[in-house]
C-alpha cells in the first residue's frame, strides 16, 4: 500500500492548464505585486491573538473569524494539533511579538480522524526510514481540542495562558462550536 495521496477523479480539470500549479501561483503573484502597496504594517498582530488551526483547505480563517490582514498570527498544521513546533511558534508570537490570546480551531470531518500511528509504520516500510514525528491522529475531535488547550495552558514557555479557547469549525455550516475545557 502506498501512503501517497492520489488526485480524486474529476479533479484533473481543476489543476489542468499551462505549466505547473507552482508556475501559475508565481504568475498570480506577479499580478498581485503589480498592484501591491506596502500597508506599512508591523509584524505584531493588531488583535494580539494567535490562531492555531488545521491546514484543511476548506477553512478560510480570516473570513470565518472576521479578521483582516495584520490582525493575527496564523499557525496551521495537519489537525491543528499543538505540537512542539506550534509551542515554538506561539512562544515567539507571545514573547517577541506581543500576542496575548490563543484560539485553537479543529474541524468536522478532519482527515486525522481516519489515520492512525500505523501511518508512520507504513511510511517506514515504503521509504526505509521512520518519521521522527507523531501523526497525532485522534478519534474524538472535542477531546483533541481539550488536549490542545491543555498543552498550551501548561507550557512553561508561554507567558499568556489565561485566554486560551478551543473550537470545532463545522465545514458544512461554517459555524464555530466552543469546546468546554473541562
């Protein structure tokens, strides 16, 4: 069994065209830069908030949260899981760039709900090297949000852990549901 994802049937038209996807992104950037004006922003988020969320392409965080460019730091990974690297980013966000609040966002229908740590073993068999990272899969999205909140609240590196809240984003309705930390 291969662990590489394949393109779903019918998706070819969405990625067809001249050049690679990256070529098209670079071309889009040239058009963007032609009209770009430096907004004169600081790297410090205006709202003093860091949002940790899943990398799922269905989550348009700025639109869903009513945020504008410069309002927040956004940290994304598979599952929106609070890993050591997320703690690293949050620590820099708080200690060097002034954020005070942390919002954690998981979502319904997350791909990590269907994976297990067996994924690492399959990778090892396929490529001959075991990944040093954990998959961090989960079965209960609410419980994983609670675990993520706990990881943030107990990190010795973070200065501001009193305003840490966790949510589940419903990919069908666009609504956030807050998860009780208890």
